[in-house]
């Protein structure tokens, strides 16, 4: 699907890490920016669609499990059956959703989620998809059945989708297979490749959808299979994602079984390069952070989920010290807003460091504004390109024309000087509203799913 060429005139737009005024924007027939001209004279604005509210680039949501939207708010009570309430006890409750959802229900849940993401300023979502099989664990006739449900939801809403079929083969480092409650995840490098090829073939006419691969984790994927799928992805030029070092128990188990920490092992045993995206990396050493940066890989930080699950706090100052790149994700979707993710990322650093404006000090040295919000947004935009494998780094020639308009009349923004609008958006709540969302130069209107409440009732009756 090609976009019609469009011309916009924005009175205020976020361009190259700062606010610009009187910006003339042209979109080519493929939905990419072909012209970005600031301080445009009045005689050059004729015929352009005027955007009187500030505009910001669309943001890549670099890590999503769409089906987990169905449990947001349903795991926040004390688990009396477990000795402690942590990631692992939460995981057991998450499996109860994973083992109930049909392809039709997944499409409804994802449609609701993607509409919410678009309304919150995300324009591309990277789906870490491991629900491959039927509820009883047998394969679907088309191995991409569940993945294609997500693609249909993306097409219904208009959001861009990076589909990441995920390899999942064992229940832990010492296991040879999966637990019964993980039967829907069962896959092999060959089956993941078949899902990739099927999804590519069936979405080839939609340029908003592309495909990569994911490895669930080191505990879930044996070394030989990890390298087999990584080699396939390298040959196909696909982005690669992997959960890693999210919980301390995972680190301890990896040390016990391999003699190395998870990131240490990965860097020593896999051909990690700029296509790789390491999700969470919450528990790291300075040497591991330096190794990630040297490999060219990126980290995907998911602050709301990492906080919700009690994972820990990412070492943002340490990673910034080696100039590491990262993106942002909403993961389990307890929040669906990049504004909230960036706010929580900064606040978690302030709590652990007992200082203020951590991002501005550690990420924004080359930005004259001294703004933590600006430093965070620019880093998230930069990392989103690697996560999605697409040109989505902001309002610049050659990038996809994804953007949102910001309601300047929102209470958080009223009376704000123009140069402080982004600061107020991120750090003054309730957050300001986005009034319109554009993907590839076209406005998308994604009403929430009318079937969502019914699906939720059917799942949890």
C-alpha cells in the first residue's frame, strides 16, 4: 500500500532533538519524509495542511506481548499460594492466560491494545510472539496462525508491526523440554523459519508490517538452536531479539549451569552484532555493558514491566558512560504510554541515585537544552530503528513519516513556554493528550475494539 504524497506545515515540530518553528514537511509516495524545512517563509506554505498544535515523532514500542494485555490489572493481589510474590509467581498466573486465548480472541485483544498504543503516541510495535500452537499444544495447519492474528489487528488499527516469532524449546537450563503449561510455546529453529516465511508471504502487500526473529531466553533455548536461528536471521537480514538478565535468579541459574552470567555467555558464544536487541538486561556488570556497546547491539528497557514484576533497576548511568544505545518497550502492558515509560525510567534512576535529571546529565551532554525529557526521547527514537529494522528515528528526510499532534490545551501544557512543552509532557501529569496520529504520512483512526470486553468476560468468567 502506497501513501499519497502529502505536504504539512507545522508551527512547532520536534526536529533533530529540539523544537523547530514553521516547519514545512513533505511526504513521498512511499510514506517517508522527502523534505523537512524549518523557518519556512509564508509564501512557501500554500497548499500545505496546517498543523497548529506541536508535533512529535512517533515512537517504536520495541517489546510487546500483546496477549498479556488481557491480564493487566488482574495480577495485583497477594499470591497466598506462593512463598513469595515475584516474577516467577507472576509467570504462573500469566500462563493461565496464555493457555486460554484463541487466535480470534488474540486478534481482538491485540486490536484493543494497538488502538491504545496509537492513542499514546506509539506508531510501531515489535511483537515478541511465542503463542504458536493450539490450546492443547498441537500445531496449527498454518504455523503462523497466531502471528497472523496479530498482523490482522495491526492492519485493522493502522499501527506498524514488527513481528518476532519466538523460539522456545525448554523450561530451564537443566531441562530437556517444556512443562505442560508451556505446550503452546513449543518450536524449533525450522518451525520459526516457517512462521517467518509464511508471515512474510501473507503480509507482503503491507509495507507497515515486517518480520524479525526472537530467542525467548538462554534458559529456554539450547546453544546449538540459538546459533542456528541466529545464522538464519543473519542470512535474511532480520532483527534479533532476546530476553536476558531480567531477574537475579536467571543470572544465578546461568552461572550455575554455564559458569558465566547471561550477557557474558551470549557475547562469548553468539555472533552478536547491530541486529541484536537485548530485552531488559536489568542485571549487568560494567564489562557486560561495554561488551554490548562494542558489539553494536542495543538494549530494550521496559520500565513499567520491570517495576511491576520487581525485576530491579537498569543501570542507565553505567550504560550511558559507554555510549550504549537503547529503545523502550511496554512488554506486559500495565501501561501503554511511552511518556509513562520514560518518566518511570528517569524516576527509577533518581530513586536509586538520589539525584535529579539523571538522563540530562548522562545522555544529553551534547544537547544544549539540558532537558531530561529531550535526552530520553532522542535515545528511544535512535534505538527504535534497530529494534524494528525500519527508518523510524524521527522527523528527518528518509525516515518514515510517523508523527503525533499534541493537544496544547491539555492542562499539563497550559501556560508552558514553547521550549518546555516536551518537559511538561513527560514530567507533569496527567499527561497531555495526542489529538491525531499519523503512520507513513496518513492519519490513522483506531477506535477501541467493541469486542474486547466480551473477550475479557469469556476468558475470566
